[in-house]
C-alpha cells in the first residue's frame, strides 16, 4: 500500500481555534497559510477580511477569531525587560480577575517613569505566584497598533526619552546573532542554542536571537519533548549575522537574493544545504519544502538518489516507527548504488545500501520491522553471510531475550521455503511462550506455509488441511486478545489469517476495534478497512468507512478517487479525473484504473511516465504493469520494477516465477498481492493470431489474496479482454490443395459467412481463455448466432 502524506496543521492552530475550520473550505489563501504553519499570516488575512465583511454571522465569527490573539501564539524566546525607576522596558497587562492564573496577552513597551511611550511586541504570558512572569510565546499585534505608534511619534520629547531608555539595551547587541530554526521532522522538537530554548512544531519555523560570547561557535541541540537526550548536537557557523539551523537537514531551505529582478529567478536562489548555514545580509530565508517527505520526494523526482537517501536516512535514524522514512531511504540508496560505477574489490557498489542497513540494524535493535528491512537489504546485495554472523553474535550475547533469537531465526531461514522454516519458529515459540513478537512470527510462518502453493484454490470443507487453517485463526484470536495489534502491518496479518479460515466477523471486529482511535486512521489503515469491507460484504462489516475518513482527506477529491479505486468501491469517471488540477494526480488515477479496464493502454502510458507518477502507484498496480511488460519482452519493465521498494527487493523472485513457475524462498515471502500479480501474468500467453490466451488456473487467486487486491480484481477483466479479442479475430480458413483450389459461388459465400459468424467462434475462444483458468465463461447472449448490430464485442453481460 502506498503511503502518501495528508495535509497537516503544523502550528496546531485548529486545536486552539477550532471555529477557524468553518472558513477554510472557501478561503484558499487562508488554507495555504495554515498548511505552511504561518499563524501570523492567518491572523493578518482574518483582519483584512474582517474589514471588508458585511454584518452577519461570518463577521461575528471573524471578529471573535481576530480578538482571540492568544490562539495565534508562536514560540519565542523570553525577551529582556530592563528598567530602572519605571524607565526602560516593562510589561503592560494583567490577567482576568476571574482566572488569575490563566494565560493572558501582555504588551512589552518602552516606559518613562512608569508611563508607556512606545509599544513593542505582544506576548502570551502567565502570572504564577512567587515566580517570574512566564512567556508562552509571541502573538500578533492588534489591528490599530500602527495608529497608536503614529501618535506617539508626534511627541518628540517622549521619543527622546524612549531612545535614552533603550540605549543600554542596544549597546549589548554587538554579540547577538539572529537565528532561525526550521523543523522538517514529523514530530515536535525542543531546540537549545546557547541560553535560548524553543519548542518547534513539525514543519514550523522559529525566528529568534542568540548571544554569542567571544565569537565562540554556538551549539544547536535538538531533543524530543520530555527527553533529556539530544539526538542532534551540531556546531553552527559564526561567520554571519543570521544563523540557520535545519534540524537533521530535513527541510529544503533557500536564500533568496533581495536584489534579484524577480523572487523566483533561479539566479537569485542559493540552496542552504546541511544542518547549519549562514544567511547573507542581502538575502531572505525561504522554506521551499517544510517537511522531510516533500524534501525526499523532490530529490527523487529530480534523480538525486544519494541526496534523497541521506535525508531519509537522517530521519529514519532518529524517528522511531517511521516506516515511510525507512522505505524511501531504502529505495533511494538502492537506486543510488545501481547508478554508481562498480569499483571492486574494496569499494563495493552497494556501499550506500550497506551503510543504511547497518544503521537500521544497530539503531533500532528492539524494532522487528527495522531489523527485517535491514536483513532484506543486506541479503539483496549479497551480504547474507556477514549479516548472519552478526545476528549469531547478538543472540549469543542476549540468550535470554526473545528478539535476538527472532532476528537470528529470520536470517537463518531467508533462503529456505516457508514449510522448512516453520519448525524453527515452532521451537522458538516453545522457548519464549509469552513473547508477542515471537507469537506473531509463528503465526506468519504458519500462514505463509499454508499459502506456499500459489495456484492452490481456497480450502473447501472437505479439505483435510482446513482444520489446520482454523487452528491458525484461533491462535491469532488468542494472541490478539492478549496483545492487540499495534500497527497496520500487524493488523493486516491477523485479518488475512481470519479470512483464510472464512472467519469474516472476527476479521472485521479487529479492524473495528483498531479504528476506534482516530490517531490510527492512516492512509494504509483506510485502504485495509475499505478492502476488507468490499471482500466480506455489508452484512459482516460493523463499521462505515466513510465515517473514519479524516476531514482534510475528505476535502481532497484526488485522494478520495484513489481510495475508492484501491478499495474497489467505485471507479472515477473520466470527467471527474480530468477535472483535477494536477497532471500527476490525473496520471496516477488513469494508470490505476486502466490496469483493471485496459491493461494494454496502461502499459503504453506507464513506460512514458515520470518518477513522480510511478512512485505514487500502489505496488500491486506497478507489479502488474512491470510483469506484463517483462512477459512481452519489453526492456522498459525495469523502469516499473524500480518504482516501488517491494518490487525492487522481489524482482528476481517475481521474474523467475513468471518465466518458470518456480516458487523460490524469496517468492514465498512476498506480499500476497505481489504473488497474485505474478500468478495472473504467468497464466497469460499469446496465441498465433496475436490475441492473449490463458494456460494456467486462476481460481486460487481469491485464496491467495483474500483481501481482493488488484490481481484478483483484474483476473476477470483481463480474461474478458482476451475473450473479446478472440471473438473479434477472424481466422481465415485453410484449404487442402488436394480437395479444392478456387472455391466459387454459393460454397464461397457459405464459407465467408461462417468466417464472419462471431458467435461461431465462441466454443474455441472459451476453451482457449476460460477452460485453463477454471473461471466461469460469460453467458452467451439470447439468439446467439446473429451478433447484435452496433456492438463489436457482442452483447455478453
């Protein structure tokens, strides 16, 4: 399943001002400012709209939002307030009498003998007994502050006094540096530079000032909220007045020259690479990509695989459970190594892949998912032996812990079939009976062993192994009761096990329970829940998928169309697809739909598409296209195999099954959807007349992929396309020279009539298309023998 990022509210403004959501659907500028995390821009847009709004409910809503300036707070360092005898910088404001400890807006102003003469900035503060005033952050200025300042400027005497009061503070600016912190990670971070401290939301930017003592290099430290351990400690440069700290280098930053003729001129842009950089005086900082994923995708679409791998690896190294970063990083380093020239023997071609895999192995020793990916990568590049030795050392050092034993068993069984690997996991389950990770590994091994023959039809009641399938389902139910699934990957394993045993209610109950938490309703979960609902039917589905779709996703027609396609709910109509503004979205939807309806057209388009389109295809869609191209001998299939990490790692196993039908150990470990795609493609062959026929059974696809993936759904349309092509193909009659040479008259007209009789070709076409597959052929139309006019393919239902 593909994982595409949903639009977020980086600043968390909607949580503080939920009624703001009422204005977003009709205000594009407001939505864009919110997506950038620019809360002050949102406030300015509200003020501007309030000035033009007519009296009514909308104006009252705007007024309430503008008045609540505390909701638009941004992180800011605690400002200095030096004063003597009421002269200098002081706070002006007091909390509400009904809530003395509640946050309130206070103004930092220049005062002379206690009289306010010049307003500076406003902050959200909290008054705490027996403690200094706590500064929460800075808030936008009031709408009419400029008028008040203009009045103050007219008083020359007070302006002079304000200058005297601020003189001491200005003298200390010589050792201060402006600093900007940008957080492109997926989670909030706490950043410390010198004595300053900020809490930075995902995708947000913080501007502040730091004091540098004796030109010493300042350290920038980043840690997760609530943790004292800094996951990054870097030294910032000191050769400039404006320092920039890009946490883990995750965001894409540029310095735009103010002297350029146009802000978008490439000549006026300077990329700010790395973690720490300096902004020149004549430049302004622009956040081109505010989050790590958009940065990585931009590098990948431009073919900068090594840069993409570096950013994704930096994120995967510090963010636990960030599967998306791991997958993008793995695909990037594989492609970077594939493009690098081979320099044997000391400089292996797979050095980027090895470095990334070893990072995962050592950084996330308690994460089975990270260890599995590391093993897949290392075995893929031929480093199986040193990998196995490393896991032997790890298991010997921690013999009483289940995870090291689990990692070793997986590495030992990478090159054997599932049926031979099962005893290893059964022995480990006896050794660690209370480990949920070992229990899930045993269930997966049993399930894969049951599906080892991809051509076997779904188990029926008279099958002797049905009781074993039910036993696996009962084991899964007992484990889920004690240790509920914590990820979509674990949930999908339990669902597939229950569906194989025909326990539809048990499968949907697990999904229903998992989806009760709104935080778990990711894109992958929605696709799983939607496919399950389509597979089992409404009578066995205790949830409504539409109720679980987050509001931001529901406002994106391209994402909703793709969700409907992936889950089988409906196919988008052509006017709907063409109405989308993005050419990439239109291409992704068109390719996905054509795989089910017109695979030949889909292949023609796929070989011409860009990385931006192919990388967003579901792996099952890309697998069907890549395998079909490979079956026809098209070398451009490699382009499709590189579109997805599962396809890159499983390419050799898929191609071997395609050409020989051999089930290798690597093939038996592939996802059911990919295996089903190989089965469907392997069954296709070309007749001498040029149309496609089938030569293998397909009635086992539903048993192989019980969730009804793309190969299962494409089986009937693809066979029907082959059948229609056969029915539309006129096969010329071959004559024996000993019988007749030149037929004439009524005999010739009779033979021509037989050749043009479309329905007469039905038995031959059914035998060549449907008989090998085991699928039921379409019904013949009423009055067969006379094809209806105006329908080239007949009137088959």
